[in-house]
C-alpha cells in the first residue's frame, strides 16, 4: 500500500528518480566548481594587476623625486654658471679707452684705414653717396 494513501497524487520516489536527482546534483556541483575556479582565476589575475599597478606607482613616485632633484640641481648649476659668467666678464672687462687698445693684427679696423663697411649699393655706385 502507498505510504501517502490512495488518491493523494503523491508517488514514492523510485530508485530511478534518486539516481537522476543525484546526477543532476553532481552536474550542478561540477558547474559551481567551474564558476568558483573561474572567479578564483579572475581574483588571482586581479591581484597580480593590482601588484603591478602598485609597483608602477612606486616607480612613478621615484621617477618624480629624481626629476625634482634634477630640476633643483639644474637650477643650482644655472645660478653657478651665471655667477661664473659675471666673474669672467669682470675679469676680462675692457677698461682701456678705444684709442689706446691694442688691435689684433688679424682684426682689421674699419674705414678709413681698413675694411670698407659701406652697403653694396654705395660701394658700387659712388654717385649715390
């Protein structure tokens, strides 16, 4: 006799039904394991990406510090160069009036006794002057 009584519409599970339910449950477990493995993989890749980005951020920070140090050094060297140029200009200043300066023999003075510095038009057309 049926456990649930006659006419209730409920039937007892047979061995065939139990095997089917077991197979469905196993398939669901395998599917969920695949989903979990995929998410673990994504989590691992995300962790690696985060580590790479953190390393890049450290590299950028170090690079910025080096650039700032180089800019400070360039500014300091620029100030030193300006000071040295001023010192050299003061040491080699021309303090002798032009009429008493020695003229280098390679440097010819301009007219009237040396190089003609008129424009080409004036030099070729004496009546224009």
